[in-house]
């Protein structure tokens, strides 16, 4: 068993569009999860306490990730889409222990305080599709060491990187 789950889009001729509440609560065998682009919901506590879950790949348009869906997981890397353009990414618990975040292509904005106080993140990758970064988007990401801001940024709000005390690699080629 590899512990990797790639969720199906269909089962016995029925379309699957989400993961229900408590679906994998406390499952210790899961190490990696890939959610298909057809899914529109990850329920409350769906992966809570999956202590060996290390990698999560969310599709671009998935924005309904409910409270504590990924709470108490030891995530190493997360690929996230438009969820970071909304305000509920923190409630999902997906960022609590995550070390590396990759925002996938197609995301145009990073919400105010989206990654604020995510003290375990060391690296954030932003795609060229991002044109706006909200106020305090990475505020007090005290472990953040590496971030590359694409030259497509047109709107860079105040205090975006305030409190990022360990930032050693910051690249920005754009004009704001």
C-alpha cells in the first residue's frame, strides 16, 4: 500500500463531486491526496487527524473546504488554487503545519491575511497568473525563507511580508 489517494470522478456510473464530513477522520495510512477538478466540496473533518498525510493537491476551482478538513495533519506540501482568494483557507486547517505551499496557475489574487500567522511555512511559490496580493497576506510567517513574487503583480498591498523574520530569498521583478 502506497498510501496515495487519487480520487475518482465517477463510481458505478455516478458522478462524485466531493468528500463528505469525517470521511477519512484519523486514517493513518494516507500520505498523499489528489482531488480532481470536478470536486466542489471537502467536508468538515474529512482528513482531520490523518497524521501521516504529507501532500495535498487541490484543484484550481475548489473553494469549499470546510472547517478542520485537514486539522492536525503533518503536511509537507500543499498545492492550492482559488481557495487562497477567499477567506476560509485558515479554517480548513490545511495550513496549520504545512511547510511548502504552491499556488497553482489560474489563481489571480491572494486574499488579505490569507497565509497570516502560518508559522511553519518555509517556501511559497506563486504563479504568473497572480496579479494582486492582499494586505498582510504573509504576515508573521516567521519560518518563511523563500518566496518568488511574479512580475505580473499590479497590486501589492501594505504589510504583505511584515513579520517574516527569516526571509532569505525574495525575488520580485515587477513594478508596483
